[in-house]
């Protein structure tokens, strides 16, 4: 059995829901939790060693050269421990990202094409 520590989402995510209401949604895709708010998203995945990592994706925009829809991916400056403090820090970072904060709190990591449904 692959037991993992509990992430403190219920109480720790209250500020996120309080600020953004029903406009913020949460889903799961396998081992990844995805939070969305008005075209932005945060994907949270378990990493070895009792930590989770989050990828913060900006609103999709067309690439100026290829014209393909892309999203800018940002990373927080640290990973998050699977405990109450780590969860609180991650929710605080999510609130900041969804509120428009970028550098220096987040660093640009990549430009990722959006796969079309066609």
C-alpha cells in the first residue's frame, strides 16, 4: 500500500474560497490536483520526500511567432512540505498568483502549447 501523508486542504483552503468564491474550482487528474480561476491554473503534484510541487499556469495567449495558443508556466521559489505550514504557504501562493502577482515570487519556467481538442 502506498500511503501518503494527508495534505491539510479543508481548513487551509478556506482563504482561497473566501476570496474567489465559486469562481475557483478544484479537480483531480490522477495524482495531480488542479485548481482553476478565470483562465489561470495551479497543478499540484506529489514529489518524493514528503513534499508537493506546484506549477502555476497563466491565461492562454497566442504565441507571437507560431500563433499557437500557449500558457506561460511559473514555479514558486520553493516546494511545499506535506504539513499544515506547507499547505498554508501553497494556498497563500495560489492566492497571490490568482491575484496577478508574478516575479519575484514566481519564476518563469516554460511556455507550453495548449493542445487543441480537434
